[in-house]
C-alpha cells in the first residue's frame, strides 16, 4: 500500500496535546477508509504537523482527517522509506 507524508501548517502554533487528540480521532475512523495513520511529529512553535500514513490514495488519507476532525493537510506527498 502507498505511504504518504502529509503536512499541516497551523497559524499561531499548535500544542502536542491537541495533535495527540486529533490523531486519536483519526485512528477511530481510519478503518472505514482502509487507511493506517502510522505516526506523527509536531513542531509546536512553528505550528507544523507531519503525519505518516498508509493509504490506498492521498484522497483516502485526507478523507480520514476530514471526517475525524476537519483538519485536512495543506500538503501531501507519496514517500518511500529508506
């Protein structure tokens, strides 16, 4: 299955606790879309969130965010490990 990295740009910064809550919501609904949100990283000061996800398409990955909490990524890239 393809692997994607998405990037969120949050004006004014973001808290790691808020991102953890959003990630938990992703995990709750991801199965409905054959998606697996594997991990995420946060730069609180810069307001950047990076999510690593296995998904059949970029659109499926975005739909999980949309359904779970509405915070759709600003960018998404198909990536390969290694």
